């Protein structure tokens, strides 16, 4: 280990330990009368105001992995990686009116998970189970990816073995177990201050050092021109460019749109929203969260800076590109702070995701199928234990499987979580769909998505399948080089099937479940006199 | 997916009361504003150009960053209008 790595590591450890201490203390913050209730452990008492929600949801959605992977994608492909910006611009106006309805109906009925809502809305435990399993499966690799973020940083500091990662995760598991959602909410403050400071310094200092943005983009364009010329000679498609090529414009737009549709279907996003104390908190955050999108745009540009600076990743691990750039361009004390920002940035979403997955298991599998008469105390205990299991599982993913596998799985995760769109998002807007039709749509969308992903090769790793999410329209018989986002096509298939089968089942007068929610549940606000303390679910 | 009409077609937009409480509604013509920041950032032909540059950054990048303002503006306006109507 070099001297500069020692300095980096010392600063990293000090900041990491300070944050862990905050995580443990968080249990006393806004101390509840009884922590052993899912509303407290799993939703922070449903009491967070605008500021806390902003930090919490910001830390939840804009994860360490995003901060590492987006510039890595820009570094590898150029303009395509910038889809993260339109994605996070489109998402808030898109979900604005839907999320406030989700908040209201969940507040009125005490829902903790999106599957709780589906259960009550459609009177179908089966559909709720599908939604819950989809959520858990999509979240698991996402947690694993947060570890990839920490690992990229540890690797750059010269720690190649798995032990530091295991220790970091054990600490995370311990304070999440103790403090629940309060831990990431409190840590998110520190994490964001660090991230904002690091990025603002970075986007001023590095371009200044490299001779300005003009020079950075000129070198990036020259870099891609060279790679594309070599690829053309070998008969391969172009590698990348600083503006979009003709073949990937549709992919860019559908990837941004599809990702935006998927974002608030993820259980951890819902957890962040339900933890807020009122509709106005949600609304104000729809205007305030784009501040992070601006930050993400700046971070994406780091990919081009890395090209201009001649930064190379460690081995074939593209995710080390940003840590390597920091290591190369900054004095070691500042690089240490930047690495801590990424490492701590991974802890916030990892904690929220494991809480969200645990809540899904507790509410929609344990309580529904294993112990129907579970008390709130038993629910909270189950969630606490399951959150440990979930994190342990994610850790095993990283240790025993190629990290590339987690990245592939996360890609699949985005496609599969989109298949809950008709039940959850459209279910919030209308009760028109038949419950069985939604199940049929889910199956069709899932099958279509898996098939498309299966046919996509990855030229870099030589894998024949699950190599990306850009589906070539030529495979459907179109005479074009255009590609489209797999998740978008899959959810369209899902919707078409759900609509057709709804018409069919209605014509056949198939029994539809009862809707346990009422129209004005969807506009209820805080202090509503009719809020139920213990959620009741109606038999399907 | 977010039509400006989430309350369903039968929702009375007036001041009907139920049990003495004014019935709330999310319906408003202002909600249509939300369509703009959803559609504009997806129209790649609008911004897929290198020039003009801003401090050396191609249009593709700075214009998309500027769309953030569009999103913030629309959500803020819709929120404020709804708040005043209460």
C-alpha cells in the first residue's frame, strides 16, 4: 500500500465510523413510544417532513452505484450514458399525481408496501404475492450493486480482498437492525453534504486542470472516432459517440422513459414516499428532488473527464473509473473524502432497500401465508430478521458470483419491476382492470422481457445472453439498425394483454375481487380522522 | 400514464361534502402542464446536436441539464395552484 493510499484509507475509515455511530444513535432520534411496530421501524413513524424526505429519498434513488456506473457508462459509450438526466427529469412530473394518491390511500389503510395496496384494491392475494415477489427479486441485485460501489472504492485504495467489504456490511446490518429507517434518514444528511461538496469541487477543479470543457469534449470525440474506425474495420457496430448516433436515439428515449416508469415501482422508493408525513411533503419533493438530477448530470460528465485525463480502469472493471480519476487527479486527503462519500452513499440505499424487501416479505408472504394473526410486534421482529437475511444474501452474491452477474441481474430487475406497473401505478388511477387479466399481463410481459434480454449479447464480455437492455428491432423483422429499451417493449406487451383479458373476463362475467378502498381514500391528507391504526385487509 | 384526471370520470369537481368535510379533488386543468417536462426531454431530435456549445460543453448536454428547470417549474406551479385553490 502506498502512502497516498494510507492517507485515503485513514480518512475513509474515520468518516465511515463516524457515520456508523450516527446510524446507531438514530434509534433515539424522534424516539417513538414503541419501536417494535412496522410503522416505526420500517417507515420511521410516517412522520418525515420535507427536508428529511428530500435527503432520504435523494439518498435512496441516487445511489452510490448510480454515481459510479453512470460515468462508467459515459466513459464506455459516450452520449448514451447521459440518459440518466432525461430519466430523472421526466420521472417527477410523471409520477406527481400518482404518488400523492398512493400516499393518501396508504395513509388511510395503513399500507406499508405496494403489494399491500394491490391486495386491497383488487382483492387478490395472488396478484399481491406476484407484486411482492417481483419487488423482492428486483431489489436483491440492487442491494448487491451498492456493494459493487463500495468495492470499486476499496479496490482503488488497494484493498482487493473481501474482508473490508464484509466488515462494512456487518456494521450496516447492525445499525439497520437497531434503528430501522431512521438510520438511513439521518445518515443521508452527512452523505449528501459530502457528495455535494466533492462534486462541486470536482467539476470546477478537474476541467480547470485538464484545460477546460472544450478540450475535454474534443479529446472524447477524437477517442470515440478512433475506436469507431477500428470497430468498423472489424465489421462491428460503433462503440460510442459524444452525441447520439442514428441507431440509438429511440433506445435513448425509451430507456429514459422506461426507467422513469420503473423508478417509483421499486419497493424502496415507495418506502421513502410512505415515510413522509403528508401529501404536501411529497409534492414539494417532486420539485426539490431534481436538484439531485443536476448533480447526476455533472457526475455523468466525469466519464468524459476520465477519457481526457487518460484514466484507465482496474482490469476490466469499468466501475473503478471514477475512483481512479479521483485517485489520479486529487491530493490523497481529498480523494479519501470523495471515496468516503461514495462508500457512505452506498449505505443509505442499501439500508432502505433491505428494509423495503423485508417489509414485503413480512406483510405479503409471512402475514398472508404463514401467520395470519401476526401481531404488529411479530411483524416488526420478522422484518428486522429478514432485513439481515436480505443483506447477507446480497453479500454472498458479491463474494461468490462475478460482479458482472449482479449488474446483469439489476438490468433484468429494471425490466421485471416494470411488469408491476399495471397493477400498482395504473391500479392507483383506475379499478378498470380485472385481477386475473393483470396476472396474465404480468406473465406475458415477464416472458417477453426475458426472451428479449436473452437474445442480447454483450460484445465486451463475449457473453451471448443478458448482455444489455438495447433490443435490436431487426429481430422483430424490421429492416433497421435501431434499438429499443427492452423494459419498454415488455411493459407494452403486458398492457396489451391486460387490456384484452380484462375485456374477455368482463364479457365472461368472471368474478372480480372486491375493492377495499373508496374513492376519497385517494385524496385523504394528514390528520385524516378516518385513518386506521391497524391495517385491515379484506378477504378476496 | 399520469393523465391530468386521476380522480376518475365520475368525481364531482365541486364542493360536495361528505360527513361535513369538504371533499378534496386533485383535478385541475393546470395538471396538463406536467405533460411538457415529460415529453420534451424524450424528443432526441430537439437536442441531439453538438453546437452551439456552452463553456465548451456541447448543446446535447447543457440543454438537457436546462430541462431540469422545466420539470421543477411545472411541478412547482401545479403544487402552488392547487394550494391556493384550497
